[in-house]
C-alpha cells in the first residue's frame, strides 16, 4: 500500500509553476534555462531553472498575470506538430525551424 506523505501543517508546500519563458530573453544571455515560479507563502519568485538567477518577485496572487505579461514580451510563433497535429507556441523564436512537441514529445524538424 502506498504511503501518503504529508507535509507538516505549519510548513507551506511550495508550489512551483514551470513556464516556457526562456531565461535568455530576460537577461540570461546564453543560458538555456526556463523561468520557474516558486510560490513561497505569499510571494512568487520567478527564477531560472538552470542557473537559479532570480528575474522577478511578485505577490503570489499576481503570478499568473505576471507570467502572461512576460509571455507577451517574448517573441513567439506557433507551429503545428507534423506527428500529432498539436499547435505549439514557441517562445523566443520568430520562425519555427525545429522544436519538441509539447503534446506528443517528439522532435519536429521543419527544415526538411
Ligand atoms: Zn538561467
Ligand atoms: Zn506532436
């Protein structure tokens, strides 16, 4: 029987929101990481999952709005997966050449 692990009630279970915002578009230069929002009590810390750089801190209640706002700042394009037909939003790219489908997980090379 599976053991249910519970966090002690006085410790907040930190929620983590993985975004597809590339750190490279927010001062990360050559960093290949993406921004991750970690909610610690009532503050959301937006940091890089690769190098740990903190890009932004916002009130936890505003994190979804903050992420949506950042997404509008990033150059993006949409591409249809040739394997499953799912539409993928690609951030940080003005033209889709190759990507990994977020629906089926297969790599697509549109240059072929
Ligand atoms: Zn980074
Ligand atoms: Zn696919």
